[in-house]
C-alpha cells in the first residue's frame, strides 16, 4: 500500500509543538517503509532537514503558496491516483480526497479562546477542521480531553476517534548552551511555551512577583517564541518592575531547552487549555519538578507526578511554589514519580499506534 502524507508541518527550520510531532512520525515511518508499505510525503517546498529518502520513502514537492491543501494537493491526488490512504498530522485534510483519509486533531483551543487567533487563522481552523472531521474515515486525538472536545463540539461519533498520546524523547548530545548565563546563575522558575493569553503566563508572573518578595534570590525564565498578543506579557513585567528578574529567551534549541530543564528549580505550566502538554513530560525527563494547572488535558498527562493549581488563582500557584520550596522531600518525590510517568509515553509508541490507525482505514494492505 502507498500512504500519502502532508509533511509541511515537519518541514520547518524551528520545530515546536505540532512540527515536532510530525517530524517524529516521519522518522518512524521511514524505518517501517518497505516494498509492501510505501510512503509519499507531499510538500510545498524542498525538504529542510527531514529524514532521508529511500526506495520506499519519498518526497514530492507540489508548488503552490495559497490554498495548497484545498487546490494544489487535491489536484495532484486526483490526477495520479497512486495513493491508497492519506494522512494529515494536523487538522487539515485535502479537499475532494479520492482515497480514505486520517487526520490528527491536537486541540480545539480556537473554539475556547478565539481571541488568541488572527481572524484568517480562526476562519481556517473552524471551517477546515470541521470539513476534515466530517471527511476523515479515522480521527486521531492526542488526548482523551481532545477526543471529548471533538465529540462535544462537532458531534463526531466516539467510535470514529482514537486516542494516541504524543511522545516526548529528547536526544541531545551536547551540554554547553549558547544562552545568557548571568541570569541562570540564580535559582529560577521555568516556563516553556508560546507567549499568548491562553497560556496564562500572567498568573505565573503575578505568583512569581509575590514569591520573590519572600525569596529575592529567585528569577523567572520564560522560554518560547512570541505569539498572539505577547506584548501584554512584556508590559506586565515592566509594570511590576521585574525587568531584571524575568528573562525571556525567545525560541530555544533542544540543547538549550535541556539545560534550562536540568537546572531549573521547577517547571510551571499555567495554561488554561492544552490538547496534550508535551513540556510536562520533557521537564520530567530531565528530573525537573512540575507544577501544572488543573485544566484540560494536563492532569491526564501529568498523573500523580505533578502539583496542580487552579489556573484562575495566582495565589494558589504561589502556595504550590512555596510548598515545593519548603518541602525537599516532596520535591524528590515528584522527581521520582516523574521518572516513572514518562515511561508511559514515547514517540515509538505514538508513531506505531498512528500507523496502525492509518492502515486500518483500508483493506488494500
């Protein structure tokens, strides 16, 4: 059988979130490719640091800047008809797809926090995701929370949706980070993720402001690229007079991220909504204690290896950080539980279950 894949999410220079997910799937698919299981990866532009081609794993560039998945890709699929099943790792399936299709849905944050999105992106997410969900023969949700949201918001039958958890592995060889060292000489609390309102960084900054009054040696490191309405976060830091205590790294490499996790006092994920929450597992894999909001999928992913707080209550977060500072036994216990928790997640497991779901949509195997 020939599996067609939209590889554009993986074909970027700076990979975060869905791009990391898509790349890890491609790596696994390449290993599994043989004479009976072939892969054709469709791209808008030439591959950028993607798994190398083999006899049974190939890339095909289809030029087209706008409406690529709605016009150019469908035209190609219908013209040649050499694909048995099509897979999209992120929300959008091609229009008029001539074969059974599978799509991964990562979250429905655009329905709960529409103000976090540009109007054009919001329109696409609402309408194109709806089309994809109706057209797909099989839907992959990255958590039970995401599955529940799909059923609730789009009326999709439960049996059409399969939950496949993301992986988390970080394979980094070098340990000398090229980041500002002066700030990291102090104990610091770490946040990793895009800077945007639904990430609830505001509550973290409020809690940190109060925590620093008790423990003035502490700093706050915010690692992640600027997202929608990020200016409000910078303004809050300035208004509180924390310019010398809050360090914004912008985008970080895997090597830099590993260093930040390994040396942080703790990692805090204060989001109002997450479809999965990979940073929780990343932090645990580097023995970094985790404090996460008790919302959406985060308790599902973190299990008993996290401290949780009410994301609408900055004081609750403050109390959890203080608890972790005052109780060394609790800190060590969270690290131990985290080491066990991450054993339940891997990219190998994620990609294997994803491939099974794709293959199950057609009998031509």
